[in-house]
């Protein structure tokens, strides 16, 4: 697909948003990775020219429900048109994270992908400009990934919101952004606090909104919009433009331990927004039209994210779970219980009817609380309004191919 691969990101974002804003769902809707169990895992997917050819399925011994099918780059539609230089740049950020880890550390997940040292050797290869495509083709082999339900999974998007704020509370900047509360504790994997010597769940969103943390000095800064602050919690990080023009980064630090409640699903359940039209934009529009009901809607989600102040660099994305800066359009959040962080994946996703597929080489560099399952992913699209339009409206069915170093693939 040409514009995904050859135009600058700023131009691509505008075109991409036109695709995904046709009506999709927000990660807020807590979409699951459910597929029709009637599909057989041996059923090979239909992909446009060139015809995809898959080898015999290989079982993964760490998870009997997972299969991988070997194939070749020549059979991956869109591979020759990919921006391999941008993908390789994202791969180098994975390498930067691996460099700080011991060589004998085993990559996690269900796939046997060797040790950190195996990947460091690939990172140490000299790749000249223009040879990025050859690098991947020389040293990796793609494998289609499936479970007992088939190849198809769900892929959404996320972004880095941009808010306006102040380090001091003012008439305009009155919405607190909290750091990790000093009275929040963890015991036996549960988050809570002490009340009369008894360990109880930590304050909910409604309790915090009612003043549970008032005068405790847990705020790290203040912003001017409660709804923007809520959506920043959903994304897990943000950029705050301060009064003097400086940009302050904030990143995920902790959660209050309460179960996340999908406000988008509630709106569809009551018929306020049709399911096929639910998105971050449609949710925001409903809240703007119903301000008081909208505020009560936000309080239905008891889960709260607490933040830490971070460095904000325009040239680099936020730091993902892997510890590397994320690359707009080329970093993917995954479920690390299945996929190890850092590895390359070829995506083949189906956008709304009438549009072309999204085919792109990305790196698994982040995680997310709503990203659960083998065939589930969340693409990072950058920061600002345009990135938010893409991420907020993205809900694509598709599949991915795991790129495994040939030395490991051959055993």
C-alpha cells in the first residue's frame, strides 16, 4: 500500500485517519480477542497477490494452542513496498534496550527465541543505508502465527495525548494529575491502603474525585480539562504544554488496583452510540454534548492511573515497556506472556471496506492493560491530534507474521 510506505508520517497520518475514522472502536471498549472457534487452525488465510504459501504447521511446546507456519518474504504482499529503513530504525531501538541486558537472559513468551545474546549479534551487524530490506531477508524467516481459532486477531491504536497544564493549581488549571500516592500499598499482589489497621482496596475514581486525596500533596501537576486527563489515563502517558511553552512529559507509574470499566461499552449498551460508531471521538462528542452526564460517565470507571514526570523529546517517542523510545507507526504493544519485547512482526491488517490493507513491519516494544492474547496488538501512532484521530478510531482485524532469526528457526 503506497502511502503507508513512501510518504512522510505527517502526510500518512492524514490519509490513515480518513480510513479509520469511518467507524471503529476505542481500546476503551475493552475489546477481546474472541474468534469463531469453528475455524480450523489448519485453515490457511487468503492474502492478495502474491499468493501466500505456508509450510506445515509447527506446534509450540510451551503452548499447545499456538502454531506457526513457515513462509518466505516473497509471499508477503506489500513487503517490497515497505519502508524498511523506518522499520530498521525501530529495530535499532530494540537493540538499545537489549544492550543493557545480560547475554544469557532468555527471551520471554511462548516462543523459543533464544537468548538476548543471540539478538545482540544481529544488532551488531553493519547495515548500510539502503540495505535494510536485505538485512531482514538475510537473517530472518517469517512465520504466520495462529491459535486454535485461526490466524485472525484484533489490532487497535494508541497515541501520546497533548494537554495544557501548570505545576501550580490556578483557576484555569484545576484538574489534578496525581503521582503515586504515599499511602498506597501492595500486599500479596493486591493494591490498597490501611484503614484503622485493616488493609482495604485503594480509593476509586469516584472517591478520589470526591476529595479522598485532597490536601495530601500527591499532585505532580494540574491541567485544564478533566476529559483530556481521563483519556490520557487510557493512553498511559502524555505531553503537557506548560504555561511558559515548555513541554513536560508524564508517564505511567502505577494504578489504584481497581478493575477497568469500559465507558464506551456502557454507551453502546444504553443505545447512546451505535456499536459500529463507537470511537474515542464519538465518546468525546457525546460527553461534550452531555457535560453533567459525561462527568458521571467518567466516574463509572473506578480504575485510576498515577503518573510520574518524564523527559519529553519531540524527536523521540515515549518510553515503552521495553525501556526503548517508541517509534510512531512502527512500535506495537503486545501481550508479553505470548510475545517477547523487541522482536519484529509483519502486520497484515484489514481496514474499513473500500480501503487498502495496512501492511507494515513493526517491533513489539510496549504492553497495555487491554492488550491480552496471542493475536492482539496496539499500534503506537505518535503524539497530537492527528495521531489521536487515527488511534481513537482504529479497530482492524488482521494477522501477523513473526520474524525469527534463521539460526533459531533452523534449531
